[in-house]
């Protein structure tokens, strides 16, 4: 319906999310990112990998995409 031109503007009402839900989402994403970073570093160190810094950096870059 993007090609239809009308004389009256279409009104769209969007409800704002409560502030506590955005705070919960931020903390949840932070906890997931911390878990993945810790998991990758622990697995890399326990396997005596020389690529531990590379794995940690890649995890931080991947978590940053969230």
C-alpha cells in the first residue's frame, strides 16, 4: 500500500516500552556476553591453546555485534 496516495495522513500509535524492560534486556545481554567470554577463555586455557588471546578477541568482537 506504499503506492497509494491519500489526502489524510495515516496515524500510527506506538507504545513506549517501560524503562525496566530495557534495563533487564541490557543486563541479560551483558550476562550472556560475559558467559561466552569466560567460557571461551577457560576452554582455551584448559586446552593449552596458543590462540587464547585470539579466541578472546574474536569473542569480544562477536559479543559487540549484539
